[in-house]
């Protein structure tokens, strides 16, 4: 149903009011298309993550809990310098890291980034030989560079960055190499992941976060996402083995605590 059809359902509204209402709705739609990030509405658990001012934030989430969406919204706010809960200097350099280019980066992170990043804010996009967007240069001068975990560790060394987003669990040697690049700029990082691999995350980040002032951790279950019906969750639950339900439905580090 378009805006005009919707308005015509209310015959008690006079013609002049309909015109004003239609103009308002069109203006809202145009603004939404220009700045889609402004339409992002975090659910309560996502908002806790966004409000944290810790230098390292770990968001352990179930599948379909909204963890990657929260991470990419954080990316966009950072690149634009429009974060609602902290001051961010622009221009800046951000690494967005995923499992691989075809799936983790090209299949998840890039589409989410393009869905939230205002098109008018983009100056140039660079693609790799496979046609996947790997670098976003913004008109503010900020740069988002896509990285993948199947790259050599040396690709994460010897570069200064302002922030890093790790989506899904990185290997410890990649995390250590990449985060060394945050030191000179006093940068920060956030991890959004389902905790089914990389046991070091529990020991080195999750447990210390309970007492640390510079590491913060959060857990989201699939039930925290208000955009998924209980019926849909039940259907998904039927496809998950009992061994993995604690991680995939509740975001728990169940097998990684030993």
C-alpha cells in the first residue's frame, strides 16, 4: 500500500489535511532513504551495548539476535562522527573484519553497511577482483576497510587505525595483531559474535570483563529480538542440535569454558 492509498482509507479527513499529511509522509520517506541510519531503532539489549564507553566491547549473541546489525550501526555512527552516546573524531579509519570475503564480508557485513550508510556520504568505493566492496571512502575523509580472518596475520600488522569491528570470533593472533594498531590513536574495538569457536575469548575477554573498567561484555538471546516471531524462533530451534542451543539460542559460551 502506498501513501496515497493509505490516506484514502480515511474519508473523514478533508482534502487539505490529506495533502499536508501526504507531503509529510513523502518527506519522511525521502529522509529515510537519504539517511537510513536514522531509522535504526536498537532493542534494549543492543542499546546497552551502544551506551558502553569501554575500550573493548564484546557482544555475545545468539543467531538472529541482532548482534551484527548492532555492530554495523556502531560502524556507521563511528564513520560519520554521529554516535548518539559518545564523541567521535572524524575523519577516522575503521577496520570491519569478517570470516571471509564471499560470505562473512560480502554476504553479511557489506550489505548491512550499505543499508545503513547514507549514499550521499560515500565518496568512493573500491572493489576487489571478485567484485566485493572492500574499501569505503566517505566525504568526511573517514575510511572503512573490510578485512577477513582467512588473510595472513601480517595483513593485520603495522597499521594504525582508530577502531576495529570484529564480526564473529577472530583467532587470537589476528585480534592481537590488529589491536596493536589501536595503541597510537588510543582506539577502541567491538566484537559481535556467536560464541561457538575460539575459546580464548571466554578466558581473555569475557571473564576479565566482569571486573575490568576497559572491557565490557553483553549477552543477547534470540528472544531479545522483537522483530522475530515466537513461531519463527521455534522453527529455527528445531534445526539446532542440543549441543549448540545454548550458544545459538542464548549466546552462551557453553563449550568454551573448559
